[in-house]
């Protein structure tokens, strides 16, 4: 049984970048006769924008991207995260870290996603220092997986990332932990998401291994970027034009994903358009890119 998901963070309304990921995961699920679930990733409360979760869900409905089952909200899952953390802690896979951001920046090598943690607190820290974050110990064995688009991807977690945070200094759960616990709890078999998360996947696979969870199959689709190579983000939101032709936008998205949809398909009712697109969905036609210039739709955001 195929179970897929779309997991937006409610940091703003749906924009063309997240619509692309939603459509890719939806079509991959439907083309396999699978389920497609939606999870609102609202653990990072300071980045949340009030009303964004509802606005994203409404936008999905407007696009006739109907999900299966109830929407899962991460802010209702804290107990499950705490249990997973406790299991990791008892098995000695974690350690408390007293380093400040500043101390890490001063002593660490730069990595692709911030400083590579130099292991300072691995064996404890001085009495009197307050514990800040909780980290997972990473060992030197590389972690690899086969992405359905990018093929073999291997990462030396220790050398490229270092021991990573699962509970942040502000007490909030880290994305890496929440996503792994929820993918397992929802029985996700296939993850289809943006290639910006390719670099996170080995961390997630390590957590799956430590927690005894299955590893899903991964497909990281190209991410829409602007002319400067920046990922389109909900923060760069410009008000959308309300009278949009959703069928046209759907076809723009399918074109971005390399799918062969005749231009007249944009006049089909959306549900029919998706049925046709799912029938013809072919991940091998996805451009073999980690990022691609976003289609020009006049504004980055689709809905207010
Ligand atoms: N919540 C993440 C985002 O909006 C996606 C997480 C995932 O698909 O694993 O970028």
C-alpha cells in the first residue's frame, strides 16, 4: 500500500513553490492508487503565520487537490515526540549541549547548512553551565539512500553535519525529529518533496534506524528558485491576484515538473485534469535538477 504526504509549514499562504511539491506528491500517490495525506508542520511556532494553515488547506481544496483522512497537526503531537526523545536518550544516543550559537560559530567548520558541530559537549560540559539543546550523536559511518530522481546520495554525517539538534535551545522540537516520528506514525511509504531537503534525508534515516522505523522511498523534485537562485519562500510573499485561472496554473506546474500535458488540458475541470495527469505521471520525465527557475506567474503567492 502506497501512503504519501504533503507536509507544508504554515509560514505563509501556498505559493507556486509549495504548489509544485503538493502536485508532485499528489500525482505520485494517485498514480500508484495510493493515499495522500496532509500534515501541517507547525512545530516551529515563532515562524508560524496566523491563518496560514487554513489558507494552505483552502488553496489545496480550490485546486481540487483533495487529501485522504484527517489533517495531522504537529503541534498536537508533542507527546509522541517526547516519547521518541526519551527512547533515544535512554539508549544513550543523545547528549545535552550547553554551547551557545556564538561558541559553535567560533569553533566549528562551516557546513552546507551552518556550522558542523565540533562535538564540544559530547562527553559533558562544565558544572554550572545551563543545558541548552539536545543533540543526537552521529558516528562516522556514512548514510546513503537511492533517491528516485537523483540516484545514489551518500553523506558523511559526522564530517558534513555533526551531532545534530533534536530539541532546540528554545525548547521546541526540531524539524528532523518531528518529521521522522510523524512519517512513521502515519505509515508513510513514499516521501515526495523538494530537493532542498535532500541534505536532510540522511539525518532522518539515522533517526529512523535509531528508533527502529522503516525508511520510506524518497523522491526529491526540483525546487523553484528565483533569478538569484533563492528558494521561493512564503516569506517573500507578494499579494496574489485573485482571479487566476487555476487550470492554467496547474498546467504551468505540470510543465515545471516535465510532464507532458496538452495545453488544452487547462480548460478541463480540475478534477479531470488531475486524473489525466495522474494517468500520465512519469517521474522519469522530471528534470534531473535540484533547482529550477520558477515559472513566471506574476507573483510568488497564489492566495491571500
Ligand atoms: N515542512 C517542510 C517545508 O514546508 C517540508 C517537510 C518535508 O516534506 O519533509 O518545507
